[in-house]
């Protein structure tokens, strides 16, 4: 009989939820600011909604768009679609204009569940919509604007709940559960296909990385339209029988008060989030909190001090939408840079050069991933076989991440391949330069990008955000960096800004910075006559 303790069973969300309800029906699964929701309650509501969706003509294999803020209803919709075998397509709530139209059209979905506050964005691209036929409107007073009238039908969300629960068959573990569109940091968003087995593997892996238990309160400020929010927070809590907090957008100012309010014992922090928390002024009571275990991705250089200051354990991983999470570190970190070792029972990873030839330990190259078990990584991009062929060439998924492994089998993330900088014959990791800039006491965060050089290849540019009330002199920053890095890594260009462009999951959108490049506001070390010491 399948159990929660065996990651190799053929699992789907509906089955996992049913087993959890049978085991602990009254246990709180979701905690919000308003109240808690038990496993039984969400199972009941999602069962009625599943039947309502089926009555409305949504069937197994149909794609359904969801554009909602973080709310328990998002989870109810997600579970309902899973029960009937429909394919969820989360939509980034910040999308608008052409990128929104692209995702709506590319998904081939006829139905979209949308919050009333976002309907006007659809109206703005009404003339470009190709397949959309029906809106399920969420929120009081939500209505269809004139630009969409006659083009799409509309039904209120509450009207979709049937009087009886879904009693039909569910999906197979190898069926598609979702199409997850990438953040679009490099161009058009691609829809990575995610099977039920893929989702379970991702979620189960996080239960291992966090050693999640039934008595845990799991607080992770990750958006529900993102794979990490759904699987690394909500789904893995269901597998472990823990309680998941849906806190809304990340706030460094609110984080620790929320941890105290909910009694949170564990969390998932993106590296940018951890950096914001670490950059806050230290206080005597920093260690006086309930947080025991943190999954931090990637690690910040000050991770050991972070652990001591906040009295918690930290583990890390490396992964992505298409490839799942092939590495695990455990809580005994090798150092402050490694992203762990390969989970060799599940994955293979190769580090290769531009010709897909494996490079030796100590040499950085692109990471390629292949699964040892079927269906646990993506099998391609939705609606775009040409992208699939390119990314999965030579029967390996090409991640676009530059990694390096050491002789002991520890893996190190170096950079995204598109962010690596080539300067005067030397390869530079933008992340390594960023880590040193972030160590400056006046710097909150930064982004390092390549810019065109008159001397061929590229120059290094840093875009810096200072801490509130602080300022930084570019030459002083250069002198701070000189003893900390090779001379060829020291930025030529420095620009300060109030905020960096980011995706809702905290990834810096470097393509926007690269498009802007050097401006009249950019400080140029060479033009200023600042010489480096070699």
C-alpha cells in the first residue's frame, strides 16, 4: 500500500490529499491572517468545485488559467482542477500587456479563473486574445468590461460550487498537472510542463531538505502562482501533514513578527530574502524566535553568521521548473557556496563545455540534467516542440546554469550562462562580484552585468541599491573591492538606484539592466581616472 514515506510511489495531488484527510482530517493545513482551514475542509470544498468545473465542461487534459492573488481559494481551485485531471496554468499577477496576452494565448486555454482587479488587463489586450471563451470571476463586484463583452462569457466563482462532490476518476501520476511559465527574465515566457509525478517529487524533496514534520508550522513568503509557492510550501506540507502559512508578499520588516505570530518553525527563503533579513540592524533578541530550519536558495556568503544570529539550521539546493531539484546539501553545509551533492538515486548531472563534452572537476560549465525515474522532470515546453528540441538536445536537459563540481562531489553554482562576463580573456562570475559588493556595510543589494567594451569582449557594470539613509561613493566602493577580488573583476561602471527590477519571486531581471546599459548617470572608473592596484 502506498505511504507518505515512500517517494517512489505513483502519486498525484488528489490521492495524496485523500490519504492525508483519512489520516488527520481536522488538522490545519492552511493558515491565513483570517483563520485556519483543515485538510477535510479544503478537500470538501475542492471536491464540490471539481464537480462544478466538470458541469461547466472542463475535462481532463484541458488547460485552465488562474490569475489570483495569494488566497486559500487559489489552493481550492488548484486541488479541484487536479481532481478532474485538468491542467492548471498559473499566471503571474504582475503580467499585463503583451506578456499577458502571450501566456493566455500560448496556453491554449478556453477558461480563465481571474480576480476582478485583473480583468481590466484582459480588456486591454482583448483584440489579441485567440482562444479564451469563459471567465470565472473571483471577488465581489467583479464584472466583464465592455471591451470583452461579446468575446467571452462570465460566471461568478461562487456559482461554480456544485451541491455534490466530484466522484469521477482522477489523473494518473504521469498525466500533466500544470504548465508553469518561466519568469521571463530572458525573453518570451516558456511553459514548462509538470506532471503529477514531477510535482510530487519536487514537494517530497523539500520535505526531506527541511526534515518537515507533522508538528511544523511552515512559513514561506512565496507566491502561489510560482512552482515553489505551490509545491515547496503547500504540497509538501500536505505530504508531511504540517501546517502552511499563506502570508502574502515577502516583507523583511514583517517577517519576524509573522514568525512569532504563527509560531513558525521552518521557512523557505530565496537568497535575496535572506540577504534582506541579514542586512537589518542586529538586535539582542535576534536569536529569540521559533524558527528552527530554513531552506535557503542560494546561500548567502554570511550563512554561518545568519545561522548563529537567528539560531537556526540552514540547508540548500539547486533546481528549476523544468529540472526539479537534483542537489541536496543537508543541514551540515560543506561551506557557504556549495549547493549540495547530487541525489544520485533520482538524477544524473553533467558539467559540460559548449560542445556538450564533460569538463573535469574544478572547471565551470553548463549543467545538464537527466532523471533516473520517469516523469519526475519536465518532458518539454507546452505548445513549442522547437524549444523542447533545443533545450533537451542530446537527451539531456540544458539548464543554462553554470556549475562547477569539486573532487569530493560537491556542486557549486557559478552563474547563469547568460550572466557570465568575459573580460580581457578572463571569465567572471557576476554572482561572485555581487557577493563582495553586498559585503559593503552601506550596500543593501546589487546586480552585476556585462556591458559592451570598446576594447572587445565586455566590461563589468554594477547597479547598486544602498541601505535606507545611506549613500556610497563609487571610488570608495572600488577601494573596498580591490583587496577582495582579482583586478579584472573590479567593476568599471557603477550606478546607484533605489530599487532593482525583479520578478515577484525575487529574481533580478538583469535583462532590463542590460538593455539600459551605461547611461549619463553611470560612474565610469576609467573616465574618473581611478587606477587599480595590481
